């Protein structure tokens, strides 16, 4: 982060965030990096409605601590899986997401990555997830400025959530 500290950025009209990451940060998904798909994908209420139009919720979601997540399932392969051999139910063998490719949609949590989002008294805050610094290969490998493309990472529904904390895990 620069020496000037966090700054407020308007993402949508009357919807701003407190940016706590380096404003020079760039991000682009890179081929064969499916690390973000190896963990539970938290589903907010609106995501559940959208997912229900595209997939069977009973088969593709699970509940943990009162919250819905996309099911992690064991995959019969060595690539594009976590250490336990599991990944998101929608992660295909080629490492691509069937929801994103075939349905032109992805859950909010997937859009937000690699950012972490949380709410404080002064509003919505965003930073790079600690785990992304360790595992995500797409940081600072492109010309795509995160701060100039925040609307691509932060769906507007985040401002309406009581708890938008994106660091909750399955």
C-alpha cells in the first residue's frame, strides 16, 4: 500500500469502497490456476436465486454454519483440485468453470476473488485476500488495473448485504 493510506473509491453511483490494497495492483486469471476453486464458494441469497435457475440446488449446494456454499466434490483427477482431491462442483476437468462459460454467470464470491471484502462502520472495505498473496498466480501479471475495474470484481449487491465478509470458508 502506498504511504497515503486507504482511499475511498466510487464503484457505482453512491456506492463506494475503502481500498486498502496497492492502487498499482493488477490482476488477471491465468491458465491452469484454479486455486480459488478448491475451496467452498459462499452463496449469498441472490446467488442462490440465480444458481437455482441454472442448477439443482439440492445436488450442488451444502450448508455449513447456517450458510449455503457450492458443494466441493471429489474429482477423479490430479489437476485442478485441492490437496484433498476436491474442488468446486462446477469446475470442469479442463480447469474452467461451467457456470461462467456455459451460463455466463458466476457467484458473487467468484467475482470478488482475489479481493477480500468486509464491512466496517465507515463502509465496505476491500483488500487482497491473504491467501491470494500466497497462492494466486494472477496478481501483477497483466495490465488490468484492479482499482480501475472494481465494478468487475464487486457486484452491486455487496452494498446491500448485512454481512458481505468474503473470508468465510466451508
